[in-house]
C-alpha cells in the first residue's frame, strides 16, 4: 500500500531545465522581466555565479526569442553590472534587466576591452500609469 504524500512542493531546486541566451545575442534595448530563483556556478570562472530566473515577460527585437523564453527558467550569464544589481535582490524578487549594448572599459585590469552593459531594476507588479497619475495629481495639488 502506497503512502500518501503529506507535503506540498514549495519550489523546485534541481532538475529544472534552464534556457540560456548569450549576451552577444541581445540587442540594445532588449528587456527581460523575471523573478530571481537563485544562482549557479559559472562554468568558465568558478569564482563567479550566473543568475537563474523565472522569465515573466520579455521585450526583444528578436520576436522568436521572446516566444522561446516566455515563462521559462533562464540563466543569465555573469556580467559586472548585472552582478551588482542581482546581488542586491532576494530570491523571489521581481526585477527588470535592460540591455544597453557594449562599451569599452576605461579602468582596471580589463581597460580597453569591450564589456556588456545593462541596467537592473527591482520592479513590482501593477499598473504604472495609475501610480504615475497619482504622483502627478499630488504635484498638481501642491501648485495650487
């Protein structure tokens, strides 16, 4: 006689297939919105980590990639600006990554080399227009 399971799964920690998209394939202005699931060790540099995210929504120039990654678990490869932003998030946080293209690094041991640049923002679900309108109304009230 089989025992009935009494525990519910909170989150899957292993065995989840993760999609990957090299930063070289991102176009300037591409956006990914996702929830931070965790991190994994970078295969090329054991001292760095990649970021595992649940993709909520994408806005890519490449429409095929938008469809491929929608709703999937995605691994974002380590990158200086990405790492700085992601390290400030807790697992489960909703965030947005906007790819800003490549730029020549000006200082440090990699000066003169090209680096991928991106902006990381923590976001919340909701209607931004309503929030923005509320703020504008408050500003208008102050002007009276």
